[in-house]
C-alpha cells in the first residue's frame, strides 16, 4: 500500500479515534465516583486526556512506515 494511502486512512482513523475517545471520556467523567473527589477527578482528566496516545502510537507508526523498494523487471 502506498504511503499516501496509508496516511489518508490513518488520518481518518485518528480523527475517529479522538472523537470516540473524547465522547467516552466525557460520558465517564459524569460518573458520581469521579465527581466525588477533586483529586480523583484531576487524575481522571489527566489519564483520559493522555490515554488516546497509546492506541494512536501503532497507527502513527504504521502510517509513517516507508514504502517498500520497487523492483524493476
């Protein structure tokens, strides 16, 4: 697969990942357990804010992989 197509697919997947992650994080932030204590709430927002990076790393690595060399016949 050419790198341009990988980057296009990866960009769409990253946008979908961030949108879904943020919607789920906002829904979970409303739980009474998280709202009960300010320290728990702060820790939750730090983890939720940085948590999307871990699933995005393999996707970005896949997107930036160089094209295989072409063999001329």
